[in-house]
C-alpha cells in the first residue's frame, strides 16, 4: 500500500516545472527569428504549397550515386509514400519521429515542411518535438528545434499557434496508471527511485496527457522513434499502448515497412520479433 500511495501522489511542483520549462524553451526557440529556408524545389518534386527542400538535389545524388537517385525517386518517393496502408499524414509523423530519434538534420527541413503540407498542424509538430525530448533525448529535440524554427519563421507560424507550456491535461485512466506505476516501482524503485518517480510524474501523469497531440499520434511518434533508434526492449509496452490508442495491426505493420527506409533495415528487422509477439498475444 505504501508503494501505491507513493506512485499516486500528486505531481511534485518542481517536476511539473521541469516539463513546463522544457516546453517553454522549445516554443521560444521555435519562435525565434532565423533565416528562412530557401523555397526552390530540390530533392522532391511536389505540387504542395510552400515546399521546403532538402539540402541535396537530384543532381547531387546522381553525381555521387545514380543508383541512390533511382531508389530515392522510385521505391521511396513514388513507392513507399504512396502505399495505401498509412495516410500521408501518418507517414509524415513516422518520418519526422525517426529523423528526430536519429538526429538526421539534413532531411528535417524537407520532411518538417512536408508534414505541415500533409496535415500535421504546427502545434502537433511542436508537440512531437517536445514529446521526443523525453523518448529520444534533449539534444535530439534541440537539433529538431534548430530546424523547425526556420520552417515556422518562413511560414509565418507564430507562438499563438503553438501549444502552451502549461495546458489543461486530458483525463487519466487511474486504474491503468496505478497498475503500471506499481509494477515499475516494485521492479525498479530500489534501483533508481528518481527515474521511476519522474516516469510517473513527468511522463505518464503529465506529458502523455497534454492535449496538443492525440494519444494515437503520440503513440505513433513513440513507437516510430523506438524502432528507429533500436530500443526494442521498450517496444512491447508502447506498441500495445499504441494499439489501445487506435493504431490497427495493419498500420503497425506498415510502420516497420516505412521506418526501414529512414532508419535502416537492421533496426526494422530487430523490431520484427517483438512486433510479432505483440500481435500474437493480442489475438489470444
């Protein structure tokens, strides 16, 4: 009972301030003035408005690897991105999350802009960056901020369009969170009590309840980042949570297909046994 009282205590104001301060910092840097991204069309021909290019052009690819240019134009952009199993918006959420998880800044300008064109709101992109500070690391999020601020500046996206640092939280499933927190505390509370308590206070009683990103999208970003960074030990819990939040099995399967291109086949294949086990257990 002492353990349950401990994990269910109200959020320590100092811990809540950490999340509030981090979100404020992200928003402040996003809104900071910076050089606009050049509007000329480069890596991908697109008819969508306000495309932001990648640094590399098709000519650059051809000069180094004609085969890579072929695979980029064909199997990737004209193949993977047009598969019907996921919407373009979902694919952008997955791609953005994978790039942030791996600090792949050279592709971020194009894909951040494409995400906005594919229906990801500026507030949602901002929130994905905040979310992945916790799941991919602060440095990864700051690298994303450095790119996103220029995209936001170019498109006239103001701080009034971004999520507030301190917002009214979504309702908490007390029973499920108590079960999760108690299990984690019993297993690891004696190893790292600070990590266990911060996980409860900052993540599951705060970050996951922020309304700027729907639970399904938050789960999609989390699973994508875990697969992209090879964090297979965390996939079981978060994939189950994603499917509880509305991600279908066919969509979860396609996440692996998509991430393979942006994080490499080994990371996707390393996740396959875990995903297979989750699917099988959910059918029992």
